[in-house]
C-alpha cells in the first residue's frame, strides 16, 4: 500500500487537459481545506511512485489519494472528491457510489476521459499542438500521454 500522507486528500489530474484543470479547480473551490490538487506532470515519476502510482496510471484517469494512502481512480476519485465538498456536492459524491449510478458513472467517466480533447475547453499548448493529429489510440499530449 502507498505511504500515508499528512493533510487533506490529494486529487491528481492531467495538467495538459483543460477539462481536467477546470474540474480540479471547481472541486477545490467547493471543498476548501478538504482537498489539495496537483497535476501529475508536476509530481513526476518519483512523486507519483511515493503515492503508489506510475505515469501509466495517471495518463488514463484522475486519482484521489486519501490521507491513509488508499487510492481511488476515475469516477470513484471524482465521487470521493465530491464527498469532501459542501452541500449539495457531497450528496452527489455519495450518489455516484450507488450501485446503478456507479455503473453509469464509470461509463460516462470512461467516455469523457477518452474524448476530452474534443471538448471546447482551454487546452495546454501540448494539447493544442497535437489536437489535429489526435486519435483515441494515440499517445500524444492531448490525451494525457505526453510522456512528461
């Protein structure tokens, strides 16, 4: 198990993704003092390894590192982050974990994660530079696989 960390839960997101940056900022604003956030590119492979993650993990999904070291991935990371937020967002986080909703949330997260480069949000320069040649199977900066 990854090492425990002092302080609030940590959201790890793709800093090259406009949607990811916006979502991290949005949830941080609704959970003051309960969450921290960091782009995986800023943590690097050493920082990720201390948390029990590898670059290959965070290229595909956001993670929430709980203070006890447990990791939540994708839609469960989003639900966990929302649970730390104020009303009504904490209730939404709990609702995402309900059996029927959980399946739908997993499918929705997977679809959005796969196609997030096409969404009309501000993208990083790495994403803008590769958007024209992007494909779902590529490994360029727009899909979070920039290799940084």
